[in-house]
C-alpha cells in the first residue's frame, strides 16, 4: 500500500459543507523514501494550491533531526545567532536566546542550497568516525535533491547514519536505516488567512482558535500552524546503545 492510497483511511474527512473537496487527499511535498516524519496533506483544492505556492515561495519552514557519523563541528562553517537566523527566514524557537547556529551556503546541482544546523549532543561509538556520533538539528532554507544528506556528508564530512548513498567507503552504520526525521514544520494556514477564513477564525473561542498552541499569530499578523512530533524511538535507543558500547574505547 502506498501513502497516497492510505490517506483516505487515516485522515479525518473535511467537515460537511466544505467546498472543493479533493476526491483523494493529496500530499503537497515529498520526503525521501528512507526519511521519516511529517507529511503535509491537502484535503481541498484551494488548500492544495495555497500550500504548493508556499513551498515554491519557501514560506514553509521545516526542521529535521539527524544522527551523523562523526563530529560536524570539526569543519568550520559560518556562524550566526538565533536573531540572525530569524531575519533570514528560519523558524527558531526564540530569537533572543544565545544559541549559535552554523550556516551552509553551498550550491547543489548548480543551484543555491542553504542549510542552518547545530549540534545538540554527542555520543561515543566503537565504529563511528572519531569514535563519536552527533545528534544535529537541521533547517533547510532551500529544498534541493538530498540537500541535508549531501550537505552533512560533503560539507561537514559527517554523513547521516544509515545513509547508504553518501556514507562513503565506511558503510559501518547502516543496519537500522536512515536516521533523518522531519519532526517540525511551520506553515501559513491555507484557509484562516483568507478574508472569510480570518473572520471565522476570529469568531472561534480561545481554546479552539489556538488549538492548544499549535496555531499562532505571527508578528506579521499571519495565522500559522506549528506542528512537532516525537522522534522515532530508534533514535534514542540507537544513541544510548552506541554510547554504552563506546565506553569500551
């Protein structure tokens, strides 16, 4: 069964009276086959058109988490603050915090490719480069083919664990698949930013309006949807197991 054929059975149908309902819900972007995580799906034609336009105009902000083979910080890349990152259009938690980000601005296939990233924690490993695995947060500004996988492997020289295409001549961490997950997304609501939709949104009670924090109003007065999911359990178990074995180093 494909994702497309499964969507009608796993999604709540649009409410009665909704116009221009798609006969089948349609995903408006793709994830690489081995990548896990959030998939954005449209259930109406206007939503599909609007969300597709947001992707084309790079207004959808995605965050990925990965485990990489080695220490990406060993390669020097330009640094920026959270405030700088926000000005560049990235979705950062708090523009006033002191988090330092790394910026990769390196073309792929002769097209601009920009990735913001930071290391979150390190673990030991008997088989990883430098005896270390690193969990990283990745925010692509562009959406080039295999952008995150290629940037981490080619620029930071730390391929994502399980990446059988870009892990080079040492395929020593492939057993459990690719450790790359699209775990956060921020987009503009395709209906509540229209004239009729905003009026309907304003008339909702507070709890329903903000959906327990998932829906927000941006500084530009745009209704945004922010969604985050937990990482697959294999991330924590792999990291802990490798780190425990790494004590033998």
